C-alpha cells in the first residue's frame, strides 16, 4: 500500500500517462469532493488527471500516512501544499485489487484557512 501511494505521488509529479495508468485498473473509479469529480475507467482518469497539470505551478508537496487497512480497503490522510492553490487536508479511501492496482479511489479535499 505504501508503494502505491509513493507511485501516486510520482505520477502527480510527472503527469506521465504511463505513471498514471499503472495505478488504476481498466474499470477503476475516481471520485473527489467537493469538486464533484467522477471519472470512470482508466482512460477517463488519465485524461482528467492530466487536465490538472497547471495546479502544480510554482511547486507543491504532500505529506501522508496510512490511517487504516481493512483487507483491500485503505484509508490515507494527508496534507497537500500548493504554492498556487494553498493547503488542503486530504482523506482518501482506496480499494485495491489483487494486482495492486486501485479499482476505486475516493478523495475528500478540505481547504485549510
């Protein structure tokens, strides 16, 4: 699970199609609130993800920890700090398949004031 999060951060840094594709199953779901993001299927996830490349302008960092593991379900908490956008608390619920790829990703972002 740790490796997957590290690979997620690498993919966010690189914005490379192959890095993003490696994280998700073909039929994966990616949900994010409060942005009402609902990407279904790996191709939709890749396209949606890559459309946010400008969010990283000026740099960013991400601190995270695994909060809970229940079988193939993992809860991850973190803080994203973006030079352009500010700081966000993150709560992720990630469901994996045996392959180690994510089949369902749910993220809640809360902007820090």
